[in-house]
């Protein structure tokens, strides 16, 4: 049964919970986009973000939420487990009559469990992946593992995350896989890469290799920079643009400086759509991933994709069909892939056409949200 066809006109509130630092990451594309896709159904979705006091990134997220018509709440949190914050969340959920709590990380999952006796809501969580390694990661992972086994519905965004959830003890009857999705109309290419105003000053015969993501070790950007430098030394006329910010910024900036003008570090960019349309190739060099939204964005924007066989990518993208896939942790494999793509325009064209068709068929955001509406319906019917 779909949300639109349900037999009740009652609007049911779903609260997405998330802890964030800075501007967030890939999950924000999913969370903030969700409400408008269910706006004309019985599901009333909104987002609650916990953040460090004074973090300026929350204001940018609030602005993005407003652009996407996403009801947005933000609560500063001063302690690892903040009882004042728990009370504020409980009051908010009572005021908004929240019937479903939808967590997206270890903290929101834990808080959902702690608040359930007070708020009497149902528990859903989406597992986006565990990729950033810090000293506290083992603790966060332990908390999340404990929480996930107690949630009524656990949704994994890729096959590898589904398998991990099963391995840690999430019961099969409560576990689903719903892949990330993309708004295929909003991301439809508007012009050829050569026409992009962002390419001013770039030689017309040069190919721009693009990458977007958090500047952290698991993204493998150091390997990608090395691969581009070596591909250029072999005669490929390439230039690498990396958009993002993060803890590896200083080291990657130094590598870019040593690349003699062939690597540009762009910092944070809000115009990812425009960047995608300027790229001739999109490169994902990650060591660990679920199913990154940037992969779907590149495919739907008809940018040829070179990606490592990491996590959920290999489960949904076929080598030499929608993308060129290479082993993880290998700058040589990335280099060879770049050289091949640079020298074969017909291959690039074939990959872009197949990639766009695959996203339209299997990864539209509308289809994704329909599946969540069905999941919510099933949960409340039990």
C-alpha cells in the first residue's frame, strides 16, 4: 500500500534525527530532500539536528533546509549524553506529535531508544556507513551496534551495509535495503562540459577529472593525486579538481602544490551541480564507502565514472557498463583507468549513456521515498 492510497487522511509525523558537525555530508542530501517528496501524502517529515554550540555549519544546513521546504530544528549539545537535550527533544516530539523517530547515526539511534518510553514513537533507522576513523570510532560503533539490534526497522543503503547489519545481529525481518536516490530531473545535464563557465582558462583539449568529498584518509585523494600526476607524465592531458574540506586539507594542499598546476583544491563548494557539468570524468578513489550520493550525481549528470571497488559501489555499478571499476588502494589502477578514459572518447560516451539510464531506472529519489512510505505503513500496521 502506498502512502497516497492509505485509507486515512491523518497526517503522521516522522522526525529525522541526526548529529552533525560543520555542513554535514552525504546523509544531508537524503534527509533534507525527503519531506518534499512525501508532501502530498499522509507523511509529514521533518529534521532535527544536534550540533556543537557555536558551530556555524548549522546555519548553512538551516538555509539548505529552507530551500528544500524541509521543516528544520536544531539543538546545541554540550555533553556526550545531555539530559537537557533529551528533555528538549521529548518536548519537541510531543509538540509535533511525532509517531516515528528516524535515526541516521549512533547518537540519534541511541537517543531514539532512550526517548521511546517517554514519546511512545516507533523506531526506524537508516545506516549510511561507518567510514571516518577517529579515536572514538570503536565507542561509536559499539553504541550503534547495540542500538541497531533494538530498532524496529533498520534500512541499509547498500548491499555491504546490509550484510554488516545482519552480521551484528539485526533480525532479517527488521532489516531492509533501500538504496540512495537522486532527483533525476533536478540533476539533468543542461550543457556540455566544454560550455561550462567554470572552465575559463582551461585549455580546450584538456580533460577535467573531478572529485567531491570530505578530505579524510578513507577517501583516497592522495592516491588520486598521485594517479593524475603519473597519467600526465604518460601523456594524458588531465587536470584534477577536488571539492571538499576536512582533516586532510593541509596534506592534500601540499600534494596539490607539488603537482605543477594539474591539481586544484577547491574547498567547500555549494555548487556541486555546476561542478559536475564542468567535469569530463568523475573519480571516486575511496577505500571505504556505502553508496555515495556523488556517484549517482555523476552518473545522472552524464559524467563518465571511474571508481574503486569499495563497499556499495561495486554492488550497483557494473564494470565497463556504467563505470570503469578498479581495485581499492592502488594509485596505479587509478592511473591506468584515467589514461584509458582520456584516450577513448567513445568509451566515455558509452559509460555516460548507460549511467544516466541506470539511475533513471533504479535510483530515482521518488522511487526511494515510495519505498520508505511503504515501510512506514507496514511498521504502523503491526
